[in-house]
């Protein structure tokens, strides 16, 4: 019996030692699915010695600035075209290290039940950042609503609209404010994470929806100097597990799709 306190103390010290040795990182996310999925990743990563702390950002601009500045160690919110644009514009030394999920972007309306019901000259809001705004215009092009100039790539702007048969008026708004624009426009192109935050169903509610196969798969990004560090592999491997895939499929019911 005299050994029992020693054994208990040894167990406590072992637990404390394991906790103390766990590496802690901060990951920037946008509210909604990205944050929810990382919450499901956290206990898996913790078992492998990685303590994940989530930092939520309300827009798409700050997470890369915070990562570049070293305020966070990784982020999970963006796709490759958006990251490429940010690196070109701002000189960030940030690299993708793993694919995550895809959020097919959708067109929503409070005033019309179908895209065909939109009137000539109707107002259509699109995100005002180059990547998501371009993504919105590509969606409309692919659905035959507009034609774009040749060679526009992934970042067309309203100036690249070559043919607009119904003379839609495009209103550019911050992506996070797109759901609020619904009251003032005939239709709004809204990213899935902001749609879910606003109580919209990204599977049932859109009057147009993007093909989920494309370049807009989201990713985990880190600073270039960190990409080969051991914790990066733990993070990506913890995300790319059957448990997380099952969580995504069950939780979001097709609104968010695993891409690994």
C-alpha cells in the first residue's frame, strides 16, 4: 500500500509531462465549416502530440496577413487561386501543405424561385475580391448567363464581360456581407461558409450552384519556412483521417465535400 501514492504521483507526472511536451500551434479559420472541421481535427492531433488553438477571422484578408506576420502558424480558409493572388499582390511567402474541402459556391435569391425568373436589368451581387468575384463570373458564364473575354483565367472582372444578354447589373460587395445583400438585389453569389452562417442551405437553396470539381478546393497553408517541420505533417495527417471525412459528410450533408 505504501507504493500506491508513488504510483499515482508517477501517473500524474507522466500526464503532465505529455501535456507539457505537446507542441502548440495557432490556426486561423473563418467561422462556420472551417472552424467546425478543425474542432473535429483537434482531438486527433492532440493524440499525436499537437495542440491546436483556433483563431477565427471574419474576413478573407486578415488570415494570410496574420500568418505572414507569425501571429498564427497555419490557416485553413482559402483555395489555391485566392492564395496565388494574395502572394502576387502582397509578396507573402506562404505555401499550401494539404487539401481540405470544397465549398461549391451558389447563387441565392429571396425574390425569385429560379435563375430564369430574374428580370432584364436585374441586380446581381458578386464578391468584391478578385478570386471570389472571378469565381462568381465563371459560374455565370458556365451556366450561359454571360460571356467572358477569352483568356481571362480564374480572375475575370466585370470589365471582362463580353456579352450580357439580360443586361444584369453587377454589384460588388465584401464576401462576408453577401447574405445581407439579398434584400437589395435580385440574386447574390454567396460563398458556402457565409451562406451557412446566414441560415441558408447550400444544397437546397441556390438557384445556381457551382460544379464541385474544379480549382477551388480549399487548403491548409503555412509559412514557406515552416512547411517541412514535423508538426505540419501531424496537422495534415490528422485532418486526412476517415474520422474527419465522416464528420464532414455527416455534418454538412453535401454542402461541404471532402477533397482528399
